[in-house]
C-alpha cells in the first residue's frame, strides 16, 4: 500500500480505514459514541481508541487526531500508517500504545475546527470553577472577524479594519488576539466554552480507562495542521510553562527544533486550556512528555480567511447554498493539502517522531 492510501477524503472513510487497521493488527478497539451530534448524513459520530500492548505497561505512547476536527485528516493518516507499517514493533518492551482517533468527531465530520458546541477543544481544558482567562484584544477584533454579511461593503469595511489593526500592532499580535482563546463570544473564533465539552470529558475518561496507573512514562503527540511552511511538521512543546524540566526533556527526546509558545519561538500563539491539561488527572508518578506536531498547509492569511468564513457560515449563512459549499471547500483546503507530496511529508515526519518517542521512553534520548 502507498502512503497516500493511509489518508481519507471524509471522516467516515477515515474511521473505516482506522477500524480495519486496528483489527488487522489485532489491537483492542473501544468506541465512544457522541450522543449530542450526528454527521452531515445523519451518521453516528464516534471517537475510537485503539490499544496495543500490555495493560500493566510501564511506558505509554499516546497519539491524538482530530482535536481540531477538520485537521483530523492529517492525524488519522498518520495513525493508520502506524499500524500499516508496523511501527509499534519498534516500541520498547512493556510499552502500551494508545491511539485516540477523532477526539472531536463532529468537527472532523462537518469540516469544522470546533466541536458541536462551537468550542475550540484546545482551549476548553480549563477549571471552570475559577475565573476564566480574559482576552480583551479579541473583543476588539470580533466584529471584524465575523461581519454581519460575508460579501459586500460590510465585509470590505471589516477587512480594512483588520488590515489597519495588523499594521498598527503587527501580524503576530493579531494572530494572538484572534487565536489565544476567548470565553465571552460563543459564536466567535477560538471560543473555549463555559463548561467541559463532550470531547473533553471523553478524553479524560480515556486516560482513566486506558493509561495503566502504574506506568512510569507517557509520551504524547497531538497532530495539528494550519501553521507554518507547507508540509513541515513543527514539534511544539505543550507542557507546563515553567519548572520540572519538561521543556528540556522534550528537546532531549525530539531535538533542538522543538519550539515553545511560552518563549515566543513557535508559529503558535501562547494559549491556555489545551488538551494536555488533562494529563494532570494522571497519577503524579507518571512522567509526561507532550508535544504537538503542527503541519503547515497554506499561507496564514488563507487559513484565517477560511476560519472566518466557516464561523460566519454556521452563525449566519446557509450551508445548502453555493456560497456555503464554497466556504466548506475553503476550510477543508486550509487544513488538509490533498496531494501525495504533502501526505508523504506528514507521514514521514510522524513516523520519525514515533521512533524518537520510543527512544525517549526507553531512556535512549
């Protein structure tokens, strides 16, 4: 089979291929059905978890696809490739692999970055009993990001306001304002929610049910797309901001190319409420080393355009219209480059980092 065949055109196809690969590898499969949403054709939506290795493992290798639904094509292909190319044969002894496929199945199926609640899952892992982070800069740009009308003078005025903002504050300041996470505009971009989403609760449940409590080390890779040069997989440190030597360990395992949003070295803005916050639920004796692999797709201006269009469409537009179909194609293209070269770059990098993770778990980094 070719690397290109590991990837899929839809969520339904990706799930079918993943389940088939899991069964062929004689791994165990646990299915978590989302009771709050269906797919575009009324199909059931699930997060599927494959496990391979002993239940009393000392070491854990965990991957996640579809945190930002429309980005799931990338991670799904990488996970399927893990099975097809028998990468798990290279794992150290006493290691358990946990593959979390489509943690946000609604977003994957509907070609949305968000969950069925319009929530950015990677901003949702907050302690909602405490005051939520404030993003005053987002309040300034919200109405420009999602104008009343997508076409015409109102849209042109919004675009001009964004251009002026970027000239005044800089491109990265605009990206940070937009993508850092906000908790005040439910119809807006990068909304972190007001309570845990279903996907949040399921991921915590997955950790509780599948990570051996006696494990010593856990390596986590979360697959993302949309930032950086086309086809390049940037390893982004996603652990605690300070202390514990976590960032140093990530660099020791994966190399000096690991970036850190907390230090301003990443294409990603600094964000809070990310998925790895759930690892705090694990026993403190488990040493966690977590990164995201962020693959570049198209220029950032096109990604922003696609995100704005998708949010406008679901808030104010008509999905079953020519404009609606155009905007859905646009967001798919922003997060999935459907070419053999891009898929090969994605999978090659994913396989490389799997082997690096195995070496780190074995203490060979």
